[in-house]
C-alpha cells in the first residue's frame, strides 16, 4: 500500500492566499514539498491520528435527538485522512482556504450588534494542523489595560456569530470586562461543523484541533494584554467536549473550563464510541491526564432531559476535573424566574475555595441555559450559564 503523503497545511494556505493555486494543488496531491523558506512545520499522519468527520443531523419537529446523517453514494473523504487524490475533496478544501470568512451563521443571518467603542473582529489563524477563522470581541470598556480572555467553542451546525448571539457572552464581557474569542469550525473539517473531540489526533497537545485552539489563544495573548492565569475555555455540546479536551491537554494555558451539555476528555476514540458515549455515557472516562489530586477548576451545566448527550456525562466531566482529590461539597436548589428548577453542587478545596460547580437543570434538554432566542439551541428559561461561567472563571484566576 502506498504511504500517505505528508502535507504542510500552513504552506498550502500561504500558497493559496498568494494565488499560487497550481503549487498548492500539487502539494495537496503529494507531488511537491514545502519550500525551504517557509519555516512551516509538517504534520505526520499516523493511523491513530486519522480524522473521522462525525456528521450529526439536528432534530426535526418530531424528533428528540440528533441522528447520524446517511452518507452520500460516494462521499468525499476529509483531507485530514491524507487522501488528497479526490478532486471534489480538494475543490472543497481550496474553496475553504480561498475564503477566510468561511464560517457563517446558519441562524438568522444577521450581524451581531456591537455597542459603541467595542469591536467584533474577523480573524484567521493557521499553523501546521490547518487554518480556522475566529471572531474576537473587544469590549468597549477596553482602554489598553490587561483583561482576562474567555474562549468559546460552539456546538454542531453553529457558527461564532450564532454562538455569540445565543450565549450573550459579549454582553457579559461588557459588564465584567474581558475579551471573548469564538473559534469557528469549518465544514471542510466536519460536515456539521462539530469539533472533532473524539478523534485521536484531536485529543493530543500540539496536534490537530487542540493546537489550533491553543494557537488562536496564544495569538490573542500576543496581540492584546491578557494576563497569564486568566485565560478560560467553555463550550456547548461538541464544543463542550472540546473544552474538556483543552483543559486536559493545555492545563498550563487554561485556568478553568466550562462544559455545557458536553463530555469528558477521552471518552471516545472514533465515531462509534462517540455515539456510544453520547447515548450511554463514556465507559472510558477515567483518571485525569494531569495526575491524581491536580484539580482543574470546572463548571458544568447539563439538562436532565437531554436526549442528545446523556446527563451521565456531566458527572464524568466533574470526576475527571476532580482528579481523585478530596473535596467538601454543598448542594443547593432553586428556581429561575422562567420556572426552571435546578440543583447546584459546589465542591471546595481545603481552603474553602469553590473549584467545581455542577448545575443540573431539571426538565431541560440540549440547549444553552439562559441563552437568547437570537441564537440556536438555547433555553431562555434556565439559569444564566454565561454569567455564571464568567463569574466562576474570574473567581478562579491562577496565581502566577
């Protein structure tokens, strides 16, 4: 069997943007090597790092959960697999790189309102693993001083604009004072724009999507005054699972993690185990990669009627973040003005500082709690997950 070619995606991106399409196409086919002057790092693909795009279809009016899309008769294979001989796959990839703003909203199609003095910038980051567009919200209160950063990872079929509208995290940023980044998944990487949290190559530091998300974070820290120890990551569904992966693979970068309706890192290694974990909870969820007793401050929201991601996954996220540490917990109950009941469990370290929070939303499904109907997959009746996550994050700034 002919070995798979090594593809320098950074160099492909550079060549495409310079209009050198023939050279980029040759590199994608494995017919050319990156130029010595590029300085780009190559990615070596191994069988365990092979990408598998999981294609989830959103529920219809009579359905309660997402379903696996039926493949086309001859579907194009992802470029991440190293199979670059398919013209259709190459065409889609080249189209993606030719349009930096490839991530667009599938909900409403209207822009995000930005208050005076604030900015919502379109940006793109690229490294050896590929390229991703992202949005950065700079609050109007910013006057050059150092501010924390929250990285928000959207769910399947969503976009940065959609996620910003639904979570209203920009509004919270204006109130509390922090930057917000919204990395965007592309259809080229996943047909439903899900983060590939279950792929072996996307669960490792310095590889795949973790390297892209970390790279976006470092780029913002380079361009804006963001203090180390005040960087956080949160996400919904596939984005929540990706946030858990980022906490495990980059605990030195992210001081705390927020997981809404997501899964723990490592509960799946391929498409079949991903659906198994979503349905029944991850059987492989175990000890943290950070070592026993090394707590990762984490806040979790999950509806107990979630038919897409089993609520057992919330317990597994907390267990992984706890890393077998001995903590004291308190439990409280409440009801929102919208009528949703919830149970809040807070675990504290030896000093009495809250390091883990688990919000169980009674009667809620697969949606961002307390969100706005301006975005997709939100439940305005629930507790304000955005405000609560931001509050938890700012309370867990790491001392450096």
